[in-house]
C-alpha cells in the first residue's frame, strides 16, 4: 500500500501511523451532550467493506495528519488530503 | 457407512479395504423453510454453538448457514494456539472453561482434533515484564489454573537455541502454561460439523445471508442466496464479517475488521516442542506435526476485508523471529495468508442478546478466538436456549462499552487496532 501524501508525494504506508475511521466527529464538551453521544463517538463504527475515509499520520515524513480514502476490500488508495482541510470544510458545512 | 463411529476398529477395517468405505462426514444439507434456531456463520464458533444446542439443550431443529465452505473462515486460517493465561476476572474463567472442554473434546465429538498440550511459554526480557507475568501467573493460580514462572536457566533447557544474550532484549525467563498447546484447526471445524450433523443439525454451505427479517422488534427469519428461512431465534457468529451482518438488522457494533497474517515454513526436523511467544516484539511460533514452523505476529493495523496483508508486516514478523531464534534464518517460508479479525474496542469478545428480540450476537474475538471455540459455542448455545448468560461469559456483554464495564486485558482503552 502506498499513500500519496500531498506534501511528500507517494510513500510506503509503513511511514504512516494509522488512527482509524475519520468519520466520527468529536462531540462538544459539556452542555447537553448526552452519554449516548459520547458512547457512539468513542465505541461505535460503521466498519464498511469498501471505500473508507480514515486518518493516517505521516510520522516518518512531514508529520501531517491526513484523511486517506482507501477501499477496505482491495486496499486501493484513492487519495489523501490534509486532515486540517477536511476539518475546516466540515465545520464550514451547515 | 459414513455415520459410523470412528474407532480403532473402523480404522483397521478401512485399512484392509483400501479406505474405500469412508462416507462423507456430514450431509450436504439444503435449507428447509423454517427452524427453531438458525446460526449465521459456519466457523468454529457457529458449529460448536449448533453442536452444544443439540447435545446440551436438546434443540436439534437447527441450521448453520455458511456463505463459503466449512473451514473457509478464520477457523481454518489461525495458528492453532490454545491457552487460558488471561489476567482479568471477566476473562479467566471463560478461557479456562474452554481449555477444560478442549481436554475432553475428542471423546465428546468422536473426532481426532489432535489436541496437543505441549505448553505455551511467554518470554520476558525486562524486570517490569517479569513483574507483569508474575502477576498474571498469580491471577491464574488464584483461579486454580496452572502457571509456572521460569527463570533463565529453565527457559534455556527448553529453548537452547534462543538468543539469550541479545544485546537489547536478553531473555530473563518466561511464564509457562503447560496445559496450553495447539489443536488441528480444520479438524475442529470438521469434527463439530460432523457431531452436530449426527444430532440432526443442518450444516448448509454456500448459503450467504443477505438480510435479517425483523417484525415488531423481533428477528423472525433470514434472507439468503438460497431463499428465505424462517427462524424462532437467530444467532450471529460471523467473526470478521460481524459488522456487515449486524447492520442487516440495523445494529452498529463496537468492532473494526482488521487483517492478521500467518506463515508456515518448509518442513524441518523436530525443533520447537512447545508454543513460544517473544516478549520484546510481537512474534509467536510453534511447529506443526508435519514439521513446518507456524508463526505470526501483529495485525497489519488498518481496517481491511481483503483477506490478505502487506509486506511491512511480513518483515516485522520475520525480524521478531530472527531476534528470538536466529537458528530459523535459513528456513524458507512456503505459505502465508490472512484472515479477517473482528477487533472489539476493548480486546474482549461479546456473547450477548441484542436490542432485537430473538437475535443473539457472538463476535469481537480479535485474534484470539480459536482457543475460545468450545466455550464460545457452549456459552452461546446456553444463552440462546435459556435466554440467560452462562456464568463464565456473564461479563462479555454488548452494553459494557456504554456502561463502562470494559474487559480490557491490555489496559489500552478504546482502540481496536492495538489488541
Ligand atoms: C492468521 C490468524 C491466526 C490466528 N491465530 C490464533 C491462535 O493462534 N489462537 C487463537 O485462539 N485464535 C487465533 N486466531 C483467531 C481465530 O481464528 C478467530 O478468532 C476465530 O476462528 C473466529 O471464530 P470462527 O471460527 O467462528 O470464525 P470464522 O471461521 O471466520 O467463521 C465465521 C464464518 O461466518 C461466515 N459468514 C460471514 N458472513 C456471512 C453471511 N453473510 N452469511 C453466511 N455466512 C457468513 C464466514 O464465511 C465464516 O466462515 C487467528 C486468526 C487468524 C486470521
Ligand atoms: Zn508527508
């Protein structure tokens, strides 16, 4: 598996550390965030067979967190974007 | 003829007849319209569940539906190690129950599963690791399970060829469970399938479940590639595919699917007469009766349904092996493969009811579910038959993640790719 880092180019995946599904969004602290919302965020996963957006950290490279789109059935990597960009996009969305 | 009891006499008779009289070990059943219980997944856990439903609870109107062939899943892909050297009260009695069932399994199911209690030796390389293993051994002994803390000299007698004076990771000793060992994995699947079949269970191969029918909050049947099957109760035992099958009933699980690889070398003369695990990296090894070294290490570490892994893990596993026993360096690897692991969020399994009435769940085996095969089936059958957990599996609940009652052997928290 090779991951196309936006900064470093295509690199072997052993340079990266895997964190997991990039989908779950951390709930807001305090307020009326219920325990069930936290439970969902911490423990439950869609765990799809097919395209999966996931967090990889380029530990032995530019040390950027990336959102990589990869197919869990074939290991085919479709693309990688800085996680920061993805997060900004998400928080801008209504 | 095929349903004869296996014995030394049937073996002798068949030897004299050129082995022409052996029949199939189980019927190739076609699905019937309705059953009392249908188990989804014909791996070790699904088959043992069906067998114990029939033998312990008298429930024989049972089907096991398997999308591939029996033994095609993890039950035929693992490195065959059995042991009960756990630390936490939620796990120890469960795995010890399993080891006790292994000890009587072959007589019970009349099948040679080659259960071999050759011992499992976990090596330690630092003082802190010695303390951790001493604690684990003590926890086991408090539960009446055998555990021996070996010093360096005792380990050297067992593994004279290991690299004791490795500059970074010298071997200081090991924790030995003599009753641990290995079991022929395919034989476990075949033996349970045959024993269940003989008690009336339909073992249905090449039948993929594509939907779960839920009416008024109750599971009442399954859609499959071979038609609709009605069921009073449905048990899921789908290992690495658990999330996908549970999703058919609208459930999301605390599970990620990951790939774990295993390796076998060419056959060599007897060298390793127990199971050895390396403590400074992740590497474990035993030798099969055919002479091949059987070994493995870490999961690859990313979500996968691909049934195969990548080369960096191969390199990592082999480095672990070379650091522990350089003697194996020139042995050639002949085969490697991957299996789909149902990694739970605390590293422990789930055997429980679900929010859907009549739907039962067995999953989260991570990469250690082979040793659990008998107890998993025993406890799952009890749960399905009695609607109450079997005591030794009472902690393995689905809601423990929501209530904070984790069974976290490693103490690493909610991170499925670490266990
Ligand atoms: C490389 C490797 C090494 C391992 N080493 C060890 C070890 O040394 N010791 C140990 O204790 N454990 C080990 N394990 C773990 C162990 O093999 C598993 O935890 C255990 O086998 C899982 O239970 P099972 O046998 O029921 O799974 P499986 O055999 O995978 O059974 C699940 C079945 O469900 C079927 N299925 C899935 N979806 C559907 C559907 N929709 N419809 C119908 N059927 C379906 C699958 O085809 C499969 O046959 C290892 C695993 C691997 C991959
Ligand atoms: Zn980079």
